[in-house]
C-alpha cells in the first residue's frame, strides 16, 4: 500500500459519498431551511433576517420556502407593523430601519418569484408597505426604508401596471376610479411610485403601459385637471428620452398627454368641481 499513488490512497471509492457538486447545494438548502425556521423565534429572528437577506441570491427556491413555511410570512409582517408607531412622528432609528429592510428584502424575494408572485398579490401584501411610502422624513433611515419598499413594488410593477391599465381602459373602470378624489389619488400614487421604480430600472415596455394609464386618466375632465399638478416631473423633464427614442408610439402618447393637461382649464372645474375641492370637503 505504501507504493500506491497518493491520490488512490486518500480519495474515497466512487459512490462512497455525495458528489462534490451536489453537496454545496444541499448544504445551502439545509442552511436556508434552518434560517427560515429561526424566523419564528423572536430571539433568533434578527440574525436570521440578516443572513437570509444577505444570501438570498444563493438560496435556490427561497421564495416558495418562505411563503409555504408555517408562520414565516406572519413573522415578516410582524416586523413590518412593529415600526408603524415610529413613522409619525418620525422616530425610526438606523437599527430599526436596517432590520425591517431585511424583512422587506425577503418579501421582495417572494414578490419576484413566478411561483409566489400572484399569491403575494392576492394576499394584498403590498398594502402593508403603503405607510412606508407615504413617509416624508428625509433622514437616512427613512430614505432607506422607502427605497427598499419601492424594490418590493418594483418586483410587482409589471403585473400591477397591467392590472391598472386593464381597469382604466374599461369605461366603467375609469368612471369608478374618477368618481372620488380618494380613488383617483390612490391610483395616482401607485402610478407615481411605478415611475420612480422605472427611473431606476428603465423598461420601454413598462413605460408604454404607464403612459397609457395616464393618458386614459386624462380622458376624464377632473382627472385631467388634477394631472396638471400631480403628473410626475420625470415624465416631463426628459428622464425617459432614451426609452422614448426606441418607441415612437409611447412618445406620441406622452406628447398627447402633455398637450391635454396643458390646455386651458374647464370652466366648471375652476368654479370648484375638481378633485382638490372634493378633498377639502
């Protein structure tokens, strides 16, 4: 045996153990499963949030694991709602912001996965993020919170934009949204957030859907009047010129939209029939 080559005397026989290629994947999956289980333990949750958010790209099928594991989504929602009290007045600390943003990063993972995206939407999960997006503090913890929340919305933006467009293109849908100021501005906030996400991750196809939504809203006189003040500046200042140069249809729609909202105001709206008047009342 002493004369055998070192490789033969040390290496185990074929089939004696797991393949070197499969073992790392198996180890990572077992690690992910344990960290997901740790999310249900208040004492272990903070570390589990940090490790999972940092390594989420390495864990295959983490999203279905998060969604289908008992109590996991409830634990993530608990992290989110626990900081609602410090949003107003704004008392969010950096440590609190980092922790909840780790939870949001895992929700973004769920929102991005094809097997869990629609389940995420049907459970109305994005509604839990609205209080974060409506904060106004310019401090770093709040900026980080809003940016991470937009990342979750961004994972859904194509689906959400398509749904909004389908509703608006129907006459009854347009009338429903424009019946009250609250409904109009709720849709307006969604579209405005989508524009912000789009500026970070340009997409000609998504821009087409967003511009079409705004153009359709402009068909309603009160909505058109309100868009004069609430249409995102990024749709006016050339932010999307590169995308528009590749899509003459979207460019024409945007020009039509800007022309519509730049026309003289409708007389009866000047007299107090617009959305601003409705909100004050």
